[in-house]
C-alpha cells in the first residue's frame, strides 16, 4: 500500500512525563499507545525535566511498591497498605494499584501462596524498574534541556536487604545556589502572569503549588529559586520550554492545554498522533 504523504515539514514532539512514563513502565494498551505515538513524529524531544519528574514520581512509586512487597512478603498486606495510603495520597497508591493490576493480567494462572505471589511480582517490578531507568534516554530521538543542577542518579538495589533506593530526586543545590532554571525563567517574567491566568479555577495541591512558584518568580524575582520551586513548576515547565515548532505530547491534556495555549503553543494527546503508516485509508489486516 502506498503511504499517504502528510506534511512536508518534519513533525516534532516535546515529550512530557506522562508519555515517558507510559512508554517505559506500562506493558499494557496504554503503554502501546504511548510507544506508537512516539513513532508518529519525525523528531521526539525529551527534556531532562521529564526524566526528573519520572524519577521522583512514577518510578519512585514503583520502587515503593517493590519495597513494600519485600518487607511484607505478602500481596494482600501490600494491597491493604496501599488502601490506607489512599486516604491521604492519591498518585502513589493509584500508580501502585495499576501496576499490580497489570502484573496480575500477565501473571501465570497456577495457584500460588500470597507470599509466592508477592515475590513473583516483586521480581517483575525490579526488572521493570531497572529496564525503564536504563531505557529512559532511548525512547525518543533526542534528549534536550540538560539540567546542570540535577544529576540522574541511578536507583539501585541494596545487596544486603534487597531494597531499592532512589537517591537524588530533586535538584542538587548548595548554599546560596539557585536552581539552574532560575536565570532563564527570570529573564521572561512576562510569561508568568499568562500562565497564572491560564490556571484560573484549577484547584488541588499540585495546581496551588504551581501557582505559588509562578507568583514567586513574577513578584519577588530576587528571592532564590529552590529545588522545591523547580519541582513544583510541573506541567508549566513544558509550556515554557517546548520549542515553538513542536507539539507537547501528553496524556494530561486537561492541564497542559491551557498552559500551552497561554504561551502560543500546542498540546496534543497520543490519540491524535497516529503512526504515519496507519493514517492512510487502508484498514490494517486483522
Ligand atoms: Zn531545578
């Protein structure tokens, strides 16, 4: 079948943390969707900020789950612990429960004890965590926007205990040093009110913290920008740093679209980014 010619200009995607996470950690249809969306662009650019968010968020939740299975030696106790977490945290238990559901979907049908099941899943998680981390710079055509204040420290298994540790989740700052993004952000203070405006009506801790750091940059730029300020930028980072000829590729359109639009940029979801070989009129073979 001849391929349908799309656009003559090369397509470029700026990859956010949700797509990186799905591509690296999800062995399910959601992961397939992210991986095929990445193939739909001529260029896929991954900012190191997304690696930082991936490591301090989803990868850390997988590590938490691994260590919980290790310490309880029980799948049922692990699930109960996640249930307790749900009353005061959302993302960590939700990610962990999804991970268990995926493991159960691919698990063997034979009968196992609670402890055997915990051990089987823990082993699978350990392999998944290490593979995801080692592939983080290989799923896109380029990695960009290196962060001089952040080092990508490897998560590792402690030989004696079998526990995973995940050091270096935030920027490394010493004494009066600011986050390495501070000077570039402070040179474009006019963008901050646009982003704050775009977030009107959004509630929740993540949005409140993002608004706080944008206000701090806009109103008191002489105050140093901390490692926590950097982490709290979150989705705003992608709107600020995506190249103007790129599209922000994300599964979280609800949060990204207003921020991107405020700065004249575009955010699209994996459904709008079909591989070019599938975009022709011919249906695929069953
Ligand atoms: Zn930083």
